[in-house]
C-alpha cells in the first residue's frame, strides 16, 4: 500500500513538473497525425497513382491492363485482334496448325537482370506438349489443328516471384482469402502505381470518397461523384464487351426454342434508349473479321406484334418469359421488360449476382475474345460454356472450320458468315457495347 502511494505521488509530481512539455508533445503528435492523414496525400497524390479496380481477382486471373504493365507474351494482340511479335521475333506452323514453333528475341531480360531463355517459360496448356530444342526456341505440339494459337500465346508470362519483362515491377502484393487486395508497382524512375481492389462498385466509390484512391476505373454509374467539381470524368465505350440477352434455346424451352419468337423479341426492343454504342453481333466492331451487314433488328414493335400474331395458338397462350439479370443491369432489364410487355408478353424479372443455371432469357455482359474464335460459346458440344444451349449444325461447321483454317482471307470469310447466320437465327440479342467511366481527382 505504501508503494502504491509512493508511485502515485511520483506520477503527480512528474506530471506537474513536465506538463508543459507533455502538452506540447501531445499536440505535436495530433498535428503530425492530421498532416499525414489529410494534408500530405494532397501533395503526393499526383506523384503516386492510386487506382481503384472493381471486381474479385486471384493471382491467376488479374486484369490484362495490369498484367501487361508487368510482362508480355510470346505475341501480342492488336486492337483489331491481329497478332504481332512480342517476346517472340517470329513463329511458324507445320502440320496444318498442329505444331507451332516460336523463336525468341535475343537480349530480352527478366526484371532480375537475367536474359530470358526458353527454359524459363512454363506453359500448362491442356492437350499440348512443349519442347525446347535450344535456349531461343520453343515448340508446341497440339493434338489437333488450332489456328488461333498465336493469339493464345499472347498471355503475359512470368518468372517465379511474379517477375516479368515489362516496364513495371511488382513491389508488393497483398492477398487475402485467395483474392488480391492490393498491388504496388514500381518502375526504373522509382514511380509507383498502386492498385486497390474492391468487390463492388459501391465499395469502390466509398474508397474514392475516403481518399484511399485518386483514380477509379471501370465504373458503370459514376453518380454522384461525377457532380463533384474536384474530379474529371471520362467515358469510353468498351467495344471488347457486349451487353446481350441470351435465350434458353434448349428443346425443353417450348417457348424460346422457336426462332420466330426470338426474332420478334429482338424487334420489340428499342435499342437506342441505352445511350451507348449499338452492337449487332458477338464480334467487336474493331475486329478484322467484323461484319457490319448482318440483320440489325431495328426497333419495330408493329413487326414484333405481327410475328407474334402468327404464332401457334399453343405458344400464344403461354407468352410468359422469366428475364434474369445482374444488379448492374437492372435498369436496362426493366426497359426491356416494358418493351416486351408492350407486344403482349408477360415478363417476370429476377436479379442474381451469379450466372443462373435456369432462365428463359439472361441479360448479361459478354467479354468478346480478341480472336474471333467463339467455339466455346456457340458450338453444340460445349455444354458448360454454351449458356444458350444452342444447337445449329451450320454454326457448328463454321466454328470448326474457323479454328482450323490458317489462311487469313479464308478465315475472315468464315467468320463473316458465322456472324450473318448466327444473328439471323437469334439465339441471343446483341444490344450495345457498355460505356465505362474513369473518375480522377484534378
């Protein structure tokens, strides 16, 4: 008890004697905290770019926009989908596209300073054997002919430790629960780029408001931040994506297995109200095989009513469609439902965050591959990725020919026909290329 009184008196005496110093120290600590938290970022935001990315990504499926800063592939795809050399100086095919040989450039270094050789390159393509006859040659032997393989080889490659050969190097990566939370990149000029990942657009906007990031990319709805005087907002039509309605084409779907009704539903939609770049096919308008002369299905509700009026009595008695969509496309789905109801359908809307296994019509964003090969999405044999359950022998044949033909001119004609016949059959309605926004502090 006596010791406690001693320490208490000692503490009081210490506070009384040094209270001025302690007060100044406490005040200085508070001011330093406030400066670092709120003032310092205002002066450093321009020298260190902090970018918000929307979506959940693991280390194996990071956005190409980030991967391409760190490394590259044997090849690279242009905006039109054509393939150019990158790490490889040249390549050739034998066995009609079944064997592909790539020759590496000399003098290309990994970010640890060591020259890249074929022994460094690790590929795990299914049904492909890899041979490395020398340090500058790599050979891929496929089980069957595959003409888009050079495009497949454009995927950025890495050495252990996420080392690439691009201008930016990974300084730090934070992963939690299997998903990347943050990536910090640094270049030779010691400039830094920080990418912070947010699971939803709303969470990303909150991060922007709190000052965690000074730039936000890939936003579909910039409100209310776009009204701030302190930000710049730029928009860009994503022509490598298309918003489309995918119909259930299976025989079990008695209603939408009918091509005539699918065409009527396309005519019934006013596609100009979506305010973005109009889409008419699953191929990007930038692609070297794009066909601008497919049937456009311009808005014509009277034609839609006429087609529906000519349907069988059985079908007309069951014009009930369940339209499933994602939260980000709900507003568009409501407009589509109103259009369809205007021509005599009864529409039930359903919102889901995952790809549904059961639907009549599914409104979603479709990522358009750089190469025109869309075998996985439309060929009847692809049960896990052909979400429309679409079966058409003519389309199957065109897709088979397109991925085996090496002559670029012939291949272009194949995919021009693919677009024409697919759009005519209407297994899906291609609406528009979505616009995304980038928000950046001034």
